């Protein structure tokens, strides 16, 4: 009686060795994270988004970018040492029509650190639409579980944090019943998806 187990094991060993060699010869590249460039009246900055952690939030945000929704909106709420908020109002303080609200994807994986971007919302956790804010400080109290559902971080500033700080330092006042509105409008002139091959 012949032993067929040994030849099969030998073939399997050779096959696994070949697969391992192939994997080493062609390293797997991590998918590049999407980047978005903002051109504002105060300068430009870029965001790197995290669909791996907040997929619905990033998809929602990019849909607004692709529609040109943010072009011509303003940073309408600016609080030094806290954050700058925009993405929903025009220079005349008119609210733009938005899409349906999304599920809050706030998580401990992406805390509200300085330079991160998160979704703005009402007191209802699942009410975010188009408005977002950039943290200009470490705002732990906005994290999930600290005071409730938290605010969903979905990316970070990778270029132009100086521009964010400049916006955070503009003079603000009251306008149409809202506080912390820049006296001189800080306009989001253009928002585009950055080509990762550039």
C-alpha cells in the first residue's frame, strides 16, 4: 500500500511557500484616505477623512462636496479656544436646504482632538446634515460617552492649521439672533476632493 499523505503534504508546502513569496514580492498597499481642500477668504486648508471609522459620515460629507454645496457658505460660529463651525449658511445667514440627517458615528477611536473635524448637530444625536466644525483645542467633553452620544469626528486637518487658527481669532458678534458670528464674513469659496495622484 502506498502512502499518499506525504506527497500531498509536500505539494501543499510548496504551494504555501509560493503564495508567501508572491505576497512578499507584491506588498499590499493600504487604500489612501480621501482628502478635501477648502479655499476660504482667510486661506486654504486640507482635511484627511476617515471612512474606515465613520463611513456614513464621510460618504455624507463627500456627497455635499461633490454637489458644490459648501461653495459660498460661511463659518458662521467661531469660538476661540474651542472650534469653528460652518457648512450650512450663506453670507446673508440664509440656511441652505440639506439632505436627510445621518446616524451619529461618534466613537472612542476618533476623539475630538485639536485639528479634528466633526459633524455639528442639534441636541438629537442623529440630526447631523451638512454642518461641521474643526476643533481648535482638545475638546474631550464632546467625545462619545462623556456627556451622552458625543460628536462624530470623521477626519483631521493635514495642511493649513494656521488658517484654522486665523479664522478662530476673527472678531465676532451677534447677527440675526445668533452669537459668535464673524463680523467680517469668513467665506468658504471652494471645496474640492483632492486627487490622490497629484
